[in-house]
């Protein structure tokens, strides 16, 4: 039995939303995700793993917490997906809180562990399934959920509406011209070679990054543009939440913006 010891952490997105869950709701969501949404590889991975632990040293959480076995990748799967299956989907709200903590705060979905698995088990995929369940139940760290909601309502990660995005870029263009004569941050240039898609923080908190990109583009003589309309943000926090519906909407808008501008390439931020 894996002993799990964690310091208590309060997060309203997890704690308060978990209080609203009913046993029927929890069972229904788990059943839907594991039986309707998940592919055959889920069952293959779950049944193939022999708990060898060779994935452990690939996990930075496991190493950072002095090789605590409960932080190993195989333990994270045992404490989440295997726990749901073993209990036939009938788990309580406290268990959902534990699943959320493990999948959101103790795993980066980096896939390093999968590279060390002798059977090729995609542990990162298994943890995204756990996030999907927690996301549908609304038990998500508040900050991450807020960013997911921002994608849903403003189509950007940082609650930057379309008009603020345009105003910010025009202001940055004025600053750019202090360093580069006739420097441009071109909007909606149809047929440009490159569409640059910034991180939404470049339009809110880290505007210097967008200015630096504009300097590079202008000095290098790149034929580039950015969309003035929705679809400009290259980020997609809904993916990390497990909100695949919003994730799909954001990605479609992103590529539709490129097709609308008839560009040849997309360059994204970090």
C-alpha cells in the first residue's frame, strides 16, 4: 500500500467545487470518460503496467521529494485511475480532490516517464484522462480554471478582449518607432509569409516581449503579420484544464485566422 502524506493546501477551485458533487454525478462522469471517451489504449496501458517503477527516476517530482514512492509516476496512476477502476467508479468527493491534486499539482504531463517505460506506456496520457474527469466535475485549481474560462469568453488566456489587443499593439508600435524608424507591427496583411501568434501575456503583462519580437521581425526583414481579430492568442490553457470542448474551439480559431490571412507559416511565442 502506498502511503500518501501531503501538507494541507487550500484552493477554492478544488475545495469549494468538490463540496457540490454528488456520488451519482461523480460516477456518471468517470463512467462517461473511461467508457465513452477513452480509446482502447487506456485499457491496454492500465492492464500492461507491471509496477516495475523504472519510470520513477525520470520524474522530477519524485526526485525533488527525496524519492518519496508516492510521487513516482506509477504511484500517481495507482492513486487515481486504478483507484477509480478498482472501486467501480464509486468514489467520494475527497477522492476527487486527491485526484485533482495529483494530476494538476504533482504532474506536468511532460512525458519523460513514458520514455523510460519498457512497455511504452504513455503515462502522460493517463494523467490527462484524470484531468479530463476532474475538469468535467469542475474540481480544478482556481487560477487554472480562471484561465480556461478566459479562453471561453475572450478567446485569450489573460482576459484580453479583441479591442484591448489592438490598442496594445498600436501603442507598442509607437514605442517601436523610437528605436526603429518606420517600424511596423502589421495587422491583417493578407498573403504574408508569417503570422506571428503571441502569448496573451505579451498583450497584458509582458508587452516588452512583443516589442522585442517586432524588432527582430523588422530588422530581419520578415514579411509578417498578426490578426487583429480573435484567434491571435497562441496559448490554450483549456487543454491543461481538461476542457476539450473549449480547447478545440480555441485551436480552430487559431488556424482559421491563419487561413483567413492566407499566410504560409505560423510562428508562435513560448
